[in-house]
């Protein structure tokens, strides 16, 4: 599978024609794939604040479903992707542990939209993300990351998260650049649709 490591030296200049920058936040539970998505899709070398997990997190961070995880984001991840010659997305991956949730409202500031990544093995970990985005009034879509977990249908996931019908819910594999890019395009399409609906209502 295509995977772009953060250790790769990627130099992709910002196009001179770029005139529309959008701030996007990727949120979700601990170990759901936010850092992986930023790494896989960013056209620049991502800024990462991952640190090695230590014994201090034992009993604080629930690693029961992510036993192989050895690092964790302690502030945010940052990447960039150009959708076309004019539109650029600036990506911020939020930390997933509850003890870092106080950072979320700052990350949401100025964001035009968000992606909520979910893992069907731990759907309850996504409730807080959905709740905070709705509270902030930040438009979002939901992407089910493929971890080979329970084979719930998208309709079942929508019901479990109590999502409104107008909120897009799609499949993805955060390790794949094409899949992650499709998620971001789906979010941009959703933002444009909301904007058009608002204009038509005036």
C-alpha cells in the first residue's frame, strides 16, 4: 500500500497560482489513524509532534485495541495538499487522548471543516469529536478507517454515531494517499454544498 513516511524529504513548492487556503482538522479517538492520514496525503514533509509512549500513560490511555502503538501525538500534526492550482488544504491532525482534548477548541479556531476518523472497534471513542464539532458549529464529514474490525454497514455506523442524514459518511484507508485524498475532496464538496445552500436560502 502507498505510504509516505514523515522521514521522506518531500519538497513541493506552493503553486504561485494558489489563492484559496482552507484549514482542515482531522479528529477522532486515540490510535484511529489521524497521523497516518496526514502523512499519507501531505505533499510536504509533515510536521509531527509524536512522542514515545511511556509508563506515565499506563492506566490513563486505553491501549487495549491498539497494543502495537508505541507513539502518540501530543500537540498536533500538520501537512499540506494542493487540490488544484488555486485551492490548498492545510491539514491539522488533533491528538486523540482525552488528556489532550483541551487543545481541540484552539485547533478548531479558523477551521472551515473537519474529518472525523472512526474505528468500528471503538465507535464510542468518536462521540466526543462529533459532539465538539456540532457544539462549535464546524461542518464535518465522517470517514470509517479500515482496520478490519466488525463488519458494520455505514447505516449502522451512522445510527451508532447518531449522525444527521446530511453529514457524509464514507469508507477510507488512511494509509493510502488516494483514499485519504478522496476523503478531503468529499469534505470540500460538502463545504461547497453547504455554502451553496446558504446562498440559495438568502
